[in-house]
C-alpha cells in the first residue's frame, strides 16, 4: 500500500498518522496523552477515509479566554483529494468550563468557506466530521454543471486545477 494512504489499522480509532504528515502534535497517541489530540488526528484520518484524500498536515491550537472560563480549540487538517486538489478543513470548538448549556459551540469550514448550517452545540465524533466534509464536497460538486457528484472538492473556495 502506498505510504500516502491509511490502512484499516489506522481507522481503528487510534488514529495513527503517516510519518510524512506535518503536525504540531504527535502522529500517534499513547497512554496519558490528551484526548483532544486524538480527536484532531481523527478529523484528518476520517476526512481522508470519507473523501479518498491523502493526508498532508494537521495543526492543533488551544486559546484560553475570559479568566480561563472558555477554551477554544482550533483544528486544521490538510490533505490532497484524488484529483490532486488541496483540501483544508478547519473546526473550532468552544468549551465552557463551568456551563453545561452550550449552544452553537462547534463550527466547520472547508477551504475558508464557513458552513453555519452545520454548527452544533457539541462537536460530532471524528467519523461524523469526516462524513460531513464528504457530504459538503459532494453537494458542491453535484451542483456544478457537468459533474456527476463525485467527491473532488474542486471549486470549494478556490479555482479548480486543470
């Protein structure tokens, strides 16, 4: 199997990333590591699994706001679709440390295009996030003339490659 593809082992929810992926967090989890890092790796793995893309990068960042009452987690996953087009998926989650009633705290954008209709109170699981990306790409490509609905991602916030 080519090194730029995932194996079934990688999809076993351990979310092990290939060595060539550029990342600011470890490429594989271990006992005692942050679960948020596993979720970040999961976004990249599941996006690639659902779209057929191969992974290129992952960036994880936390920002603490309001006297440590809110933590904002930003995850950016990058990949190349089977067409060769680049794909960038960004999710943002706001965690309120002292409030169980969260509203609209998770959001997703693809290639710098926000999709507010997908905002949720709590973040979906990584497999669901990958499916959401796939679905948004299919909706966009099937709406373009001459497209059969394949998941190419071309035109989502960029000029399609030739």
